[in-house]
C-alpha cells in the first residue's frame, strides 16, 4: 500500500500537467490579438504583446519542471543524507527512505503545477479583462504550503528512522527462528 502513494502522486502530477496543456491549447485560439506579456505582481503597468507562440511558455516551463522533478525522484541516493549509522547496509537505507523521498518530491511538484496553472489562468483572464491579475493570496499560499512540507517530511523521516532502527535492533537481539 505504501509503495502506491508515490504512484498516485505521480499520476496526479500527470493529470495537472495535462490540464495545463489543455488549458493553453483551448484558450490560445480564443485569446484577443493583444495579450498581456506578464502578470502584474506588484501593480506595475501591464505589458501587451501580439498573440504569439510565447503564450505556451507556461505549459512548456511546467513540463520541464515536471521532468526535472521526475528525474530528481529517480536519482540514486546514497546513505549520507539518511542519517543512519554505518552498521546498516546501503540497500536497507535506500529501501527505507526512497518511497518517502519520492512522495515528498511528487507532493511538492503538485503545488508547483498548481502555481503554473494559476499563472496561466490569470494571464488568460487578464487578456479577456475578466480579472485584474494574479490572486496573490492563493499564489503565496501555495509557496507557504511548499515550505511547510519541508519540516513535515523531515519529521516523518525521523519517525520512520526511529521506528525502523527499533525493529532492526530488536531483530539483532531476538532473531527469528
């Protein structure tokens, strides 16, 4: 069951990436001839440009971000970052934390995908004069959630380590027949 969580999170990221591309492909032909070049983060003047292929920079960036995070999750980790003593093998260390590491990476990627989709949606609404720009509260809330995941997963790693070390030590003293 635990090994399926990273797969579910990876699937959710695939769905969000697909939604980002569908949003861009659906909205592009319906955009006015002049569209905003950038979102007005700090109430600066909106820069307009002719509708062009540069509109697809958001889904392309989102795709590269997903590929980078996927490659990062596949990267082989040595036992150094795990904080386990030398009496346990590298394979024990890897199997202990690899799923937790993938889960963390894919969960963070979900929030980055939401940021990309929010930027793209805001740009589309701004082009149609539906909204004045970015919903700053939602945008910064996504970053706060990403930052909150870091200590959460550090705590989970320590708890998992403590639980696993207790099981390994118990097996040393009470070997199974």
